[in-house]
C-alpha cells in the first residue's frame, strides 16, 4: 500500500513537472521567434558610433543643444539595450530552468519505472502467497474432516469400551454370586493345577481325575454317562 501511494505521488509530481517544462519550452520557442541577439549587436555598434560622435562634437565646439539632444538619444538607446540584454538573460534563464525540469522529469520517470517493477514483483509474491494460503486452507479443511471423523471413531470406541466394562462388571457380579465349578468326580474346585478337561460327551472332570482314570485303563469311559472314552477329551484351562 505504501508503494502504491508513493507511485501516485510520483505520477502527480511527474505530470506537474512535465507541464512546467512544456510551458518553459513554449516560452523559449516564443523568444526564438523574436531573436534579440542581432538587435543587441546593432544597438551596441550604434551606441559606440553615437559616443564617438558626441565626443568629436564636444571637441569641435558644436552647439550645446545638439550635443544635449544626442546625449538624450544615447541614454534612451542604452536603456533599450539594457532591456534587450535583460530579455536575452531571461532566455538563458529559461533554458537553464528547462534543462533542470527535464532532468527532474527523467529522474521521476526512472523512479516511477522502478516502483512499477517493485509493484509487479509484489503482485507476483502476493499471488504466490494467496495460492499458498488457499492450499493451506484446503489442507486444514481436510485435516478438520479427518479430525472430526477420528473424534467420532474415538467417541464410538469409548462408548463401546464403557459398554464392555459395564458388561464385564455385570458378568463379574454374576460369577461372584454363582457357585464355582467343581469336578463331579472329586468335587474339588478347578484350579491351575487341577485344570478342567472336557470330554466329547460334554461332561467335564478335573485333570487329576482324568489322569487317574487313563492310568487305570486307557479305555475307561466317562464316569457320568459311560458314553465315550476319557481319552477323547479337550483341556480347557
């Protein structure tokens, strides 16, 4: 924004200086249309002639009235010469001012071109930043959707864990109220040393009783139903 304001200010200064230089150029051309250099030379020669004439007249004793008239005309001529010299000096001053104004216009134009180049670079950088911003916004939007989906999954998983904990607590309560499982042969509770063994007839007995039965007779039958051999079994725990 600062560069834009500076460019506008430079454009205004350049326009004003250009107008001023154009005015100076017009005045110089106007003076060139009415040259004074030749007139100044003629007047200087004429003044010299009049001065010499008056000097001779005074030496010869010419009538005083004629000398006074010539001196008055000489004074007027010198006044006109001074005016012409001032006019010629004005043209010189105008040319100097025009050169200065032209140089200022050149510097202002160079500064304006430099600012335009900097503004173009800034426009490119701003467009690149805008593109990067849009890309980041798109990525953030995707991340937001992913985060929202993950939050929903986490919420669902949390609810499922809470549900399982409730079910586990309920099951634990029921198990605490129920009688522990016992071997129907020795009536001992199943333990890590006295593991449960399930026969293919669906009856269970402890591993120690199962071992004793198989050691007595490998073809021993289920002590509850006598339907299957005790060797047809599965260790549960």
